[in-house]
């Protein structure tokens, strides 16, 4: 199996929409959105079993964005998949719009409001355990950031998931090696990250988080081992796809001005549907 030919197009759409939202709202976190655009495109293309016509369907897969500051990437994907009209994206961060700066569960297709880092993996554990106890077949996917792993609550959830054999739970770590105020290595080092998850009883795979085939190959096969939760450590580049934003700390908080937006859009248009 392969990802569909649509994922390159979808990832590009997500990047373009997120840039426009950040520019118009003068908001932060564009680097964080660009970092996960490829993972989100593959997830919403063929991995997540969700239905835009029936977003609360009880057996749907659950997707939680723990790094809720990257909400525009999810809003863009949901609009593109038909959960709500694309026009809503124009009102990102506008008073009264459901598209709040961080993830808002009142938006169709969003399971959990996030933005305060460190919470969604615990919620995901509860959802996964509930599925087991209620004999439901849905899966739970939680996308975490690397800086977020500094929060101790994650490590409680990591212990809990392994203890309860939650093989219907998959964590994905957006390992872009940058946080808000420095590199992960400078702030609190995570290495050896793979060994840490293994020692906590998880099944681990490491991938290039911008390679659609690699993202698909692992996500399509989860759980990677029976009775164990899975974590995919996705090596990524913060700001990926816009040359002057790639791997630059400042684009965690900065918003593109008119000229920067035009340059960024041009670059993305030229790269086009190339995955
Ligand atoms: C509990 C909590 N503390 C602090 C913040 C402020 N904050 C927003 S993003 C961020 C760090 C971003 O780095 P990382 O977690 O690696 O996310 P990335 O954008 O690189 O994916 C911080 C500290 C927050 N949202 N929640
Ligand atoms: Mg990071």
C-alpha cells in the first residue's frame, strides 16, 4: 500500500492556508504548522477512519493534536476534507469564530481543545482504554511536540499506556529539535529518545517526518507490536517548505509580513505537488 497521490497536494494546501492564517491574524507558530504539514496530510488522506458528514460517529478514530499551537494545520486539513467550509479559515482568530488560535473542540472534527502543552496523551490513554473496555475498534492518534516532552505528565501517560497494553494508541513525536526559546538540546535534552520510549514498554519506529511514504508505511501498520502502544518518532524541520523559515527559531513566534507571505507562497507554488 502507498499513500494516495493526493498527499503532496494536501500538504501544500495545508502550508499555504496556515501561512495565510498566520499572516492575516498576525499570529505565531507558523514554523510549528509547517513542521507537521506532511504528517497531517498523510493522516487525513488514508489513515484516519473519520467521516466529515458524521464527525461524532462513535466508532471514528480519534486524533488529538497535543501541540495545540499548531491548530491552523489541522483547521486547513479539516476544511480541505469537507468538515466545514474553507471560507471559515478567513476568520481564524476573529472574535466569535470557532477557529480560535489554539485547538477548539467546538470545531467539527476536533476532539479536544489543546494549547496548554502536556495533556493530550493522558486524554488519549483514557480514550484508548475506553475503547478496549467498551469493545470498540477505534484507534487513537496523538501528535506531540518534542519540547512538550519536558512536561512530566507525558511520562505518566507513557507509563500508563504500556501498563494497560494500549495497542490501539499511537503517539507521534514531531521531533524538530526546536522549542520556543532554544534548541531541545539546549533547553532539556531528550536523547536517547528512542531508548527512553522502549524502556517504558512502547514499540518505536523512527522516520523522516516529511517523507510521505515513510509516514504512511508506519502509520498504516500500527500497532507495530501486539499489546504495546506505538510511538513514531518523526524527524522534522521546523518551518519546512519555506526556505527562510526552515530551522529558524524566530519563526516560532514571528508572523510573516506582506512581502514574506508573497515570497513564501511563491516558493510553495513552485514546489507544488511534488511528493
Ligand atoms: C503548559 C504550557 N507551557 C508553555 C506554553 C507556551 N508554549 C507554546 S509553544 C511552546 C514550545 C514550543 O516548542 P515545541 O513544544 O517543541 O513545539 P514545536 O512548535 O517545535 O512543535 C511553549 C513553551 C504552553 N503552550 N503550554
Ligand atoms: Mg519542537
